[in-house]
C-alpha cells in the first residue's frame, strides 16, 4: 500500500474500521505529535501494533502540537509527520487530529485497545475507557529517547 493511502479522513477511517470489524480484526489506537520521529516512537508504535491486528495512529495537527509543546514546535509540518508515521510497517492507518483530549476520539472510533504511553497520567481516564469496552495497554517508553532532547541540542548548537 502506498504510504499516502494510509492517511485517511475521519469518514474514511470509519469506513475502513467497519471493514476491519466485519473481518474480526482487533483495532488498536495510538496517538502522538511525532515531531522528529525517533527510535522511541518506532518502538512505541511497534509495541502498540503487537496489541492487536490493525494499528490506527492519530497524529496531532500543527496547532495541537503547538498547544502541547509550545511555540517553535512542531519542527515538521503535520502532513510530513503523518507521512513519516504512515511509512512505518507497524502502522496501518493515520488520521490528523486537532483534539487535545484523546477520550472523545476513542469514544468516536471505539477501538478494541488504546495503546497509551506508560508515563501518561491517566487521572482515572483508564477506568472510563474500560467501561466503554476499550482495553488500555500502557506501553513503557525508553527514557533515553525523546524529541525534546535532540531539538534542544540543535538549538544550543545554533546559539552556542
């Protein structure tokens, strides 16, 4: 499948999910900014994919990335980030989202599994998702990999 064909609209994702469900496939949902894709992101998405049969990844829009990470971010555009994530073998489909709160997306798409990073503070959200029939899989991230560190090093090199 062409990488660009993996990037879907919301409506397109609903159609694809119907097909997967009819075929009895377990749907896993993950999300992130994925600004400057690194080994930790690849490991997270591979581990998420191992939780089911199809992996759907919501990539936060440029506006969402700024709200999450501050001015000067993202480094890459939302389209570039979506293409990079879609190019990963573990990823079946990608959508771009503006939402900061992932719970409404999970209610909308009703995956079988939500693969969240283990370091997220769930504030009781996991229990709400389980009540909806969504299993929560906490994926531990490698603390040695983050997007902020290499970006800070680049900025330091430019200013130093």
